[in-house]
């Protein structure tokens, strides 16, 4: 497998026992809703790149909870291999980019996301978080 070129994440936060997910408008096509992601800089780990991209694109500081999977596609003749993480919201920060961002419950976030492979990773994230909630309630 070639090295990762990009990293990003599915960011969640919980309010009143409801899980919300962060979605952002795509830069090249504002009709598309995506997860925050971008290039891994030289010497940067995928984890650090994911946290940085989320901060830059959405103005959100988050911590990595777990790796979720990969997105692999071609864009303008370039092969993009993106490592995607599940991240927990910590706090708001000043975004460096001017993109529309939304926090949505699972069904609304899933409906907004443009690409099927991203929706599949959101589904995996949601299953993981639901299992964690169930385990916490049992204890």
C-alpha cells in the first residue's frame, strides 16, 4: 500500500445524550458536503494532519479516539489515499478557511454527505459510538 497522502476525520460531540457529527462544505464544490481532510505535510503524521485539517477547515479542536479506515480515490489524475480517524470535539477555535460547517445528528449528517465511501465511514463511527454508549449504560 502506498503511503497516505491525506488525513482527516469524523468529529463528534455529544449534547443531552445525542451524538452530533461535523460536516463541512467542500472547497472546490460548495454543493458537496464532506468531512474535513487534507494533505499530510512533510514530516507530519496522519494523526497530526487530521487534527490540523479539522482545525483549519472547521475551527474545531479535537482529539483522536480511533482510526476508522481509508478513502482511496483519484482527483485530477492524482491518487489520493486518505487515513480517516474518529475524533472527539474538545473546543471551538478560529477557522483558517471560510467554509460552511454543520453539526448534525447521524441521519442528517449521513443524508448530507455527498460520497458513499464517506457515508460508510460515518456509519462505522456511529456503530462504534453506540456500542460505547451501551457499554457505559450497562456499567
